[in-house]
């Protein structure tokens, strides 16, 4: 299967982009593996004719927004996002219309239609810095992730108004089970994604985006880490630090020892091969929406470059 994918990739001048939450076998075959910011940056720069985006639907939409002349494929169109689903575009636009004069900041985990009514897009990697790039007295609406918004408010002293949305994976981490793990592994550092609830963040040794968590594990002198984010990133953590131990934080309502995004795991090697072979399913974005959505996405990329991110 890998040989077939490699042959098609070469024949069709295709690039495979994969998120850290994909299975290890997809990460290993991808040309680039990264978080949402990195995927957007690579999509904007690629010279490939075809982008096969192994992630979830909004990531493919973001690539298509940035590359309207390229064919963007998804191994499985059903790979959605609970956070994006928690923020319907019509309701978000109605909410924003009730606050004239406010700057609208939306997380990248949103549909193209939500991005189209946004002033600037952010990811967990650059959210704090982009928020801080606005004057202190700027009135800001932030959506859809209330946990990330609360965390940014706490760091910056801002009082952004927050949309009531959340990621089902990061919402489900069990504080009690994490504390139990800490008792079993007292030397382990608890590292957490800012989409998690505040009680989990408060017991953490480090909070950061997926890429920041990975970087922390590489640079830290610690040998054990309790990882409170989607467990797919542990694949790369182990590759980068084979001498260290990574313990996935468990969810509340399961006996499972890790917390996986069911949407991310819909993508498989076989589906990736078929999408490259047949050049379908294809991600499309309505031209009128794309024209509006590309501005806040490009603004994010420009600000990230200025901020050295």
C-alpha cells in the first residue's frame, strides 16, 4: 500500500499533509506532519498540483481557501470536527452582528463560512500573540473554543467575549484520573493542550499547542510525561525522544487508557491510496465564501510570520 501511495504521489505531483493526531502509519508516509498552523503554512507554499490533507474537514477547507487553483483531497469527507460543529455559521454571524465595532477572532477549527465573517483566524500556536497584537482596549469576540478563549484571557488580562463551544476530545480529560496518574508517576510532567478545561490546565506543568507540547518534550530534562491531548501526537514524541516515556491522559467516561479523536481516525492508508488514485473526495469551497475567508487566514499567516511563529 505504501509503495502504491508513493508511486501515485510522484506521478500526480501530489503532496501529503498530515496532522499530529493521525495514526502513526499515516504520519510516517506524509511529506509534512504538523499542527493546524504548520499545515496552513505548508499548503500556502507548496508547488504540488494536488494536496492530500490527512486531518479533518476544516483543515482541507483551509488548504483550499489558500490554494484555490489546486485540487485538495480528503481520504474521508466524514472526518469532521466537534468544535467546528459547535459553531454553525449562521448563528455565529448573528452573534457577531450583535456586537458592532468588535474585532472577531475565530479559531482555525471552524468552517470556511465562519472564517468568512472573521477579522483574523488563530491557532493554539499563535492565539496569544495575535490577541496581544491588538491594543489593550480592543473589544474582541472569540470563538468557538471557550476553554482556549478563557486561557488566553487569563494570560493576557483581556476580557474577550467567548462563543460557547468546545472540543469533545479535550473536554473529556479526567482531572481525577490525571491526578491518579501523577501519583503513580510522581516525576512525570503533566503537559496539556489549552483546549482542555481550566482544572486540568491548573494542575499542568506546561500548557501549549500540539507543536509546543512536542517541542517541550524534546527540550525538557524530564523523562516521563503525562500527555493531555489527542494521543496521536505521542507517535512523534516517541520518535523524537525514544529514551522518554509518554503516558496518555485518560478520558472521563471510558476505561480506555488514552483519548482519541474518532474523526481523525477515520483516515486510513487504504482511503489515502483511493483518494489519490481516483482524485476524490475533493474539498470544495464556494467562491464567494472563499473570497471573504481568505483575508483572515492570510492575515493570520502574515502576523505569524511577523511574530516569528
